[in-house]
C-alpha cells in the first residue's frame, strides 16, 4: 500500500486525520475532499455548483502526479 501525498512544490492539501490518497494493488482510493481553497486553506462558501467544482479540483490535485501540476 502506497500513500499518495502531493509534492512540496504543490499547494498544501487540506490536513486531517487521513491520507489524501492510497494506492493498493493498482487501485487508487481518494479521501473525501472539501470545497476548500488550497492556497488559503479557507472554506469556500459559493453556490453548490462552485463548491462541487472546487471539491473535484481538490480530488484532481491528489490524483495528478507532481510533474503534471
């Protein structure tokens, strides 16, 4: 099992008592992500559509390899 952590050059991932992602036998499991601005670590309080977009961007941030960001 391999823990996935964004690289030091990427904006910080919101912290919690979990790993942002885990790879196990070729399957990647990503923890739930909040609509939080990675640069400021502040919750985003826009519309549900904007919050969903931001949460999915945060999932994408976990899944992309460091060189791709």
